[in-house]
C-alpha cells in the first residue's frame, strides 16, 4: 500500500503523548507534536492561490511558537508550494516533510489534540493517511487532568462534554473511514504495549521496531517514563498504574455524573460503571447541586465550541512570537 502521513487524534490526558513518543521512536517515522495546523490554519486565510493570502498564512505560521521549533525554511516552503496545487493540506505536508528530512526519516506524522474533528478533510487531502485515535475512560481522563493542573475550568460537566464529543467522533470516523482510522484504548496500550504497537505498525504499514518501546525518539517522555500525571516513572516505563485512579481523585457525585451522562458511550468502549452508593444527603446534593450545575457547564461547553467552530480557531496571541521589525 502507499504510505501516507500518520496522525494521532484524541483528547489531552488520553495517551496521545504516549502514542506520539512510541511512533516518533520508529526509525522510519518523523512525528511533530501539537502543531495544530488543522485547528489554527486550515481554511482560515482564504484561497492560498492568492499570494497575499499565502503570505498572511506563512507570516502567522512562522511566528507560531510550536512551529518555530521545527525551523521551517520559509522561502523553500513558498517556492515549492507555488509549483503545485495551492491547498492547505499540501502546505502542511511541505512543512512536515522538511522536519522529516532533518531527521533523515522517509515518513512524517503529527500528534495534535482534537485531530478527530478534521478526519474528513485530512483524508481528502491525504487519501493514504492513517489516523490513530486514542480514547480513555472519561473518569480517569478527567482525574488525570485535575491531578495535572489542580483545577479544571468548567468542572466535570465540561470535561464530560469534551469526552462525549470526541468519543462520538471516534465512532463515526471509524465507521466512515474504516480502513484509515483506528481506535486505541489507553487501557489496552498500557496493559500490552508491545502487542498493541505491533497492531498499530501493521495498520500504518510499517514493520514493528522494538526500539520504539524505549521512546528515545521523544526524550522528554522517555526520561519521565511516558507522560503521567501521577509522578515520575522509570525511564521508558509503561504501566497500568494510572488505570482506575479516578476512584482516588473524583468525588462520588462526579463519578455518578459522568456515568449518567456518558453511559451509552462508555459501554461502546467497554468502560464499566462503578456502583456509587449515595446516602440520603448525598442523593439530595447530587440532584440539587451536582446535576444542575454540571449539566449547565456541559451545555455551556457545547455552546462555546459551536461559536468557535463558526468563527474559527486562530492561534492565541500568546502563542505567537513578536513580528520581526524591518
């Protein structure tokens, strides 16, 4: 089969960085991380066949801190882009190919959060691409984010809304693009990493490379023992110690809320609900406080995302370096 680019999709705290580190350590695959090209640039500068639009797009791309790290050659990008079809997908590919060349690897890929939102345009742009979507128990995912950042804007309501949106896209994309889209449960990966990665390598059309498992292609994650919210691990360690930690982090009301709002989607991925006994006072608090507040937060998240979808998602100003004065 033809070997197109590889994309890692999914939400933060779902194992996307672990999958990135493993793939980046394959001797044939050069992975970029959090370029957010499809989120922040796709379709947002009009027709790139117009030189003014292309230059506006390149100006922002080359000031975006996450892309500056890749050291793109602007003049080469512009020159090569002008020799072919003026599409966003082609511009993104040229940038990522430069990175792959620097690493002397023949194939490129990217790990950016929420890539699942762009599965159709990505596969239209690269028919031979492969997308690996990481999914994690919504209770553990939220517990990991709370542990990582101490607080979570929007609470369990927004966290549940975010997970539901990603999970529903996962099911739809896997159905609509069955040969190009693969769902990987975080829990399966950490429980049997070698076996899962052999399957991933078969899916992307590459031979399994044992050196992937040491994650040396992503030193930050290798040295920290992947990317855990629960403290450092031995170098290159992949363990199941984060599975089920929500029972130590979340309240009973929070667990009950997720299980009620995401019951069908959790079942779709094999996540069993916990028995959450609540005494009379706890049941009253759940009904009067937790459900109304967190449902409002869930709906607020959906409204906010709908507005962003309509207006676009430009690069946040704090992610841009100052323009060079001439």
